């Protein structure tokens, strides 16, 4: 695929080191405030994917306990902030404001070129192979509307909708001409069964209750329609290798890292059919290399040996991870 080959990227392309470090520092400070002010309100949960109570301690990060499900292998934060605490956090925390006001504006065009343009083409190809031409497309957690803009290039006659709870981001989407619902998807009752394609990019790892979140997306879709959801997966190479040193694990922002098996269960249990899960990630190996070189993270000798074999070996390893659903970047395509 020519557009995807042209969009070859490194971690630094979408997460410049200095500004990402500042974001992580603010996130850790916000976590400390949340723990001091309201940890007694935190909620102990079962596995968010398969609802098993059989879990083990995985690591501790930013003062939060991370568990691993012994049944499906999903990784998740428990106890976790209550939903009301998370809503307040995303509206008022220093790290959330920094992300919206400083981080995103810095990388918006790089993310358009490296993430959203290839993603839109992949979505178009996936649905075209199935003979699907959606006419009502809704993006959940639309941010500044970049994905919707890129999808417009392929479906010129479709109507495009954004669900975006952030006031500033919602305003940007409106300015771009999208119909906007400034709410959490769990509250989007007025758009029930209005879309034949719902997309959602990197939101599921943030939500309090993934099952309710996915069920809310299910309700948005017309019978026979599809959703395409992406997120971080607990089977991912970089997350497994780096453990508590993984920069993807940073509560209270990221709470859920569901395994492929766990995702299959949760989507099927909500009511979806034809659940197809792929992991077309490009950054796992680069993330691990950066963690070794820049953070001094210790990894198993066999991993270091493979990475030392050079660029070709790293590219082959990344290809292997994608083919065997072992990348941390997960896509779920499912039909209602």
C-alpha cells in the first residue's frame, strides 16, 4: 500500500521528546493530586474485558495499582478513579489542558500525515473490500476532527458527525462544518441508530467502563452497520517488554489495555458480530529501542540482541508482531 509506505514513522514524529516528557511529568503530578484528594472514592473492578475476578498484580505506576487478568490476559488499573472523578480530571487537570493547548497544536500536521491520512485510507480499503459505502459516519472522541476530514476525501457524499465532550475541540469540529454532539458517548441518546459507520481512535484506554463505552457505540449504529475502534492492547510487544517502564501505562489517563482475547469477548458480549481484530502497529520496536537508549531501561538480553542486528531485523520483528497480533496498536472492526 503506497500511502502507508510513504507514511513510515518513528515515535518522535508523533511524540516529540521534550514536549512529551513535559506531558508525562504533568500527568504524574496530576495523579499525585488525585490520589491525595480522592483515593477513598476509587473503585475496585473486575477485569474490564471478561469480568473475571481472578487477577494478579502487574505493576504500580504513578501511585496506581495495575492488575493483569489471569483468565484473558488484559491489563488494567484497579482500583481506579470513579467516573465523576475522571470527568473532572479531563476537564480541569494540568496535563489534559497541556495536551489540548500545547501538545496537540505542535504535532497536529505531523499526526495528520503520519496517522490520520493512512488510517483513513486503511478504513476506506477495509470497507470497500466488503462492498460497503457508509453514508452516515460518526467519530467518537473526534478531537479536532482530523480523522473526519481525511475520511471526507474518500466518501464525498456522506454525512459526518462528531461526538466530542471537550469544549474547545467541539468548537473546532463545528467550525469545520461537522455536526457535533458535545457529550460523552454514554450520554449520546439522541443519535441512537443514526450511523452506519462509527469510528473511535485511541479513546477506549481512557474510559472508566469499557463495556458501557462499547455498548454506547453499539447503540449509535444502524442494524448492519459497523464500528472501527482502535486502542492500546495488553498483548503489545512494547507494553509486555517494558512493563512498568512503559510510557503507554500512565494512569489516570490510560486505564485499560485489553488483550485480543478479552476484546473478542467484550465486543461479542455487547452484541457485535463478525468481530475482526488486527494489530497494524508500526512503533512497538521503535518505542522499545528508544526506552533502552534514552531511558536506560533494562530488557531481556534476547530482545537487545535482536535490536542490535540493525534496521532490517527491527523491520522484520515489527512485521512479525503485526502478523501475529502482538503489536500494542489494536484495530477492532465489528458489525451490528
